[in-house]
C-alpha cells in the first residue's frame, strides 16, 4: 500500500537510512543494510517504477555490454538469462524480480524527486526536501544516514545546436525514446556514435528509408560472443546452479584480464587492435569509409564498444556516415561542419549523459552549511569514491573514481554498499551516531587517483571523453582492477573516518 502523501512541507518520515534512487545501487544498498540489521530504510525514487537506467532507456537494441551472468547481483544469480548479453527489458524484469524477492518495494516512495539536503548538527540528522510528482507538493525526510544512489547515466546531455528548436519533425534523445514516432519509410538523422548509437542504429536502419549518422569521433568497436542461450542450457543452469556460478567466475576473470589493454600492455593492446581491425575490415570495404572509421587515438582512451551489428549496419545502402560534427539544424535537414546537408524527417540525439557534473549539481550542504559545490570547487572527489570530508553520514554509491571501462560496474556497487553497511554496523557497535572521512584520508585517496590516472590511456591516449570534466581531469574512472577495489573497500574500516562532534565546522 502506498503511504498517503503528507501535507505540503510536512515531515514524511525520519528513517535510519534514506537512499535516493531505486536502480542497481539503491537496491544493493537496501539489501546490504538489511543484512546488517538496519530495517528502518526508505528509498526515494523520482519515477513511478524502479530500475534506473534500465527503466529509462528503451530505445531499439538497448542491451548491456557486460555478459548477463556477471551483470547481476552476487546474491541473486539468474540461471535462465535468455541471451549472453541481456537486452534492456530482461534486465529491467530482473531488477523487478529482485525487489520482489527481497520485499523492497514497500520501502520505495515513488514519484519523489530529490531537491536539497542539509545536515542538522543539533538534531544529528539530515533534512531532505523532495517534491512529489504530479502535485508538486513538498515533503521532508529526516534520516540519520543519507545515501546517494542516483547513478551516472540518468541526465541526458542535449547538445546546444543552432536551430535545434526549429526542426520541423520529431526530436528526441535516445534515453527518452519516442515509441509513438514511426520510423518506417522516413529519413532519420542520428547525432553521435557512442554506446547508444552503436546499439540503436543497426535496429532503426532495418526500417527507416534512410539513416544518416553524424560522427564527430569514431569509436573502437570490437565483436562479442553474443547470442541466445538455448532453452536446454537455461534448464541445465537451473538444475545445476554451480554451472552459472562457474560461468560468472570465468567471465569475471576474462574481463579483469582485459584491464591490461588500459595499462598499455603491448600484447593485450595488439590483440585488442587486431579484434577491432578485423571486425571493421570484414564489413567495411570502401577505403574512404575505413579511414573515416579509424580512430586517431589509442584504444581504450574512449570507452571500447562491443557490437556484431555496427559495422554491417554502416555498410547498408540506406545508411550514410558523415564523419563530422553538426554545425546547424534546419527545419528539414541537418548540416555538417563542412556544409554537407542531410535531409531528415526525424532527429535522434544519441549524445550521452551528463556524468562528471551530475553529482556536483546535487544541492547538499554538510557541516557548517558548506555545499558539495563548494567542497568540489577544484574538482569532484570522495574517499573511496563513497564519502566526503565535512559531510557527516553522507555516502555516495558510484561516486567519483568508481567507473569502469573493462568490467561489471555492479561489482563496484556491491563493494561500496557492503563497505557502507559494514561501517554503519561498526558505528552502532561503538555507539557513534555520525562520522565523516578523515580529511587526510580523503586527500590521500584523491592524490592517488590523480597520480595513477595522469599517465593512463584515459588521460594520455590522445582523446577527450565523457570520463573527463571541464578542466580535463578524470573524476570518473577507477584506475585499477575490480579485485583491487574490492580488497580496498573490504579493508577500509572506521579508522579511516572520524566521529563528528557537535557544531563541527567543515574543514
């Protein structure tokens, strides 16, 4: 039963733990908290359903780029995945099933948009203000612990293109797919060649009369061992759970080994380059197009994409690749930087998401009224990607320097959620009601990240990417393996934090 909405501005609840977001991160945090005996948990979700990225992204061809058996919770294996790389709807159904199995749905307040939060030192709690969808009514929550589980891929990045507002036909971002817009027989222009475009372009090219793709920078796209998992294999996995468990371990090991590409290990780089080149040249025979699809930066500098359909789609007679950025949008056409014009009836923006600036935009004020924006004036950072000095009992899942380019981010989420829950249990045992990371510990971690990333392929590989912030730093990625991160988080305890005294001022 959905709780009745309180009067405008009234206190809706004062839970022990308040989690913002009901995607992979939010569900993981709630499950870990319950394991440690914290049952007073509330999850805020801005939408009317859980799922996060997999609820919002419904474009044709949407799928995960990590094998299914690894892109799932360790405690909730799914033996009967239908594909080696699960498609979006199946991942969404999986999250719904996990929430049902763990009885998490009653914890979720749907249709609540986070607005702002401030630490109340006198009450030793957070004051969190939200807005209810539809009515716009304000609600206030007073948790002791605040956990951001908002994720990184939920705020679409819409480019500021001259004339965009004057386009005569439908315009939409890939993450806000218009299922009411038919594409059959129409001329479609797609801006962008990132992960979303690589998945959706092959699908829409099968029905559109013409597809024009505007590519500012070509990606490296390697093949993958994808395809349906036959019914007999799914039945065997259900009968013998050890089989998918072994498969999960093998997939994890293979992806961990791929980290050598990002470390610049010559053999690993050569193998990856061979995979990419064979994949591209097998399907693209025109020398000019091959040249246009060849990146001028080191492999790994931008996210390495995987697809068996991208290059075949580019070779279709109804698809045109324009290897330039967009200069202007006209009512019935898109104009490239060189002046080349592509007539279009529908415009799709596959232009990614705001990533590095999303966390910094959160209106959160810690001890002494200091905002996150002020704390991050020189760039976003957090101890272990999870906590910020001067912000008591605030934890970030998938915070700064926790992204990956080679393995399942669910593993990172689980490591962080387990760390936060374990820390809260240690606080309870020590009768400590509020902590924040030691400034020296956070500063040391931030310095380590800068040093390790400075010479990495992501910073020195000859490209600009969404991993980087406006200043050119990389607050997005974890530079090591998943195993290293898991060990670091498992070893981190209360000693790296300090109790927050009353009336503490932010350092």
